[in-house]
C-alpha cells in the first residue's frame, strides 16, 4: 500500500466521520488539489479511485489535462482567473470554475463562452471571512451578484457558492465564515454545490453543510 493511498484513505475516513456527524444522508465530494503534485501522483490517486482534481493556474491545468487526456478525470479551476487567461481556460473545458469572484469576471467569462458556443458551470466565490487578501464578492452583495449573473449571463450555469474559511487559529472565526456562506447558499434557488473547506478546516466546513471540499496538502504532503 502506497503512502499516497494511506493519506487519501486517512482523509476519506475523516470526511466520512464528519459527514455522518452532520447527516447520514449528506453527500460530500472531494476535489484533490493537485497544484503541487506531479502527473504520476495524480495517476496514482486515480488508481485509488479519485476522479476530481483542482488546479490554481490555467497553464498548469492545461499541461496536466494534456498529459492525462487518456484518463476520465473531472477538472476544476479554483484559482484567481486573470481576464487574459479566460479564453485559454474555456478552451480546456473545465467541469467547473469555482473562483468567480466578481460580476465583472462573470460577464467576461460569459461573453467569451458565448463566442465559443459553450455553457460554462461556475461557482460564485464569497469573501465571507471579510479578509482583504481573499478574493470574492462581499457578503452584502452576494445574492444580488448571483441574481445578476442569472439574469445577464446566459452562457453561464450558476451551480452554487465557494469560499475560503477565515485565516485564523480561532475555530469560532472559521466556523462563522462557513456559517455565513451556508446561509447565503440556502437563500439561493436551484443550486447544488457548496464548496467550502481545505486541508486545515474541512471538518468544520462539513459541520456547516459543505458538500464539496478542496484538499491538497493533507493528501499530497510528505508525512502525516
């Protein structure tokens, strides 16, 4: 049994415990964040049953998609998207763009998606921790932005919300940022994805209703 499989199993066990504690009927999807990993490690995880992977940079995503085109992987873009990389990203046809952090970016993606004749699935990123270094729409504008996207961006399919937990050692602060995002998510109709939780806080995210996790270092780090 490989060390990487051991780590994946360890994470899956923690996810399962948190999921059952929240609700036995709750389903949680793991997106393995592969930004620091090599292609062979992704193949190894694929052979362990992992199918969804996330990348932060468009160029890295393209290279890995090309190198692994023989595998039926589901790719998510989770990083900061620059406007000059939108066409390149859409050409890669990612399953989901998770990091749409402004109405302006949504409209830019929509315009280019329309020109290419595609419908792109997205999540709106919310800065629910109210931290300057984090991207995303404000708590106050989130629902309005989602409404505007649905009204104006016919080439986008809004699937839900994404956030990053508060950068804090205070569990209450982390919990609060997830609680806020869950409340906003519950205020939206016809959404199915609440992407919250990374390596350091995914159990707290599940406790607040997250149904998609973005976990990298907890799986790919060299030791437990």
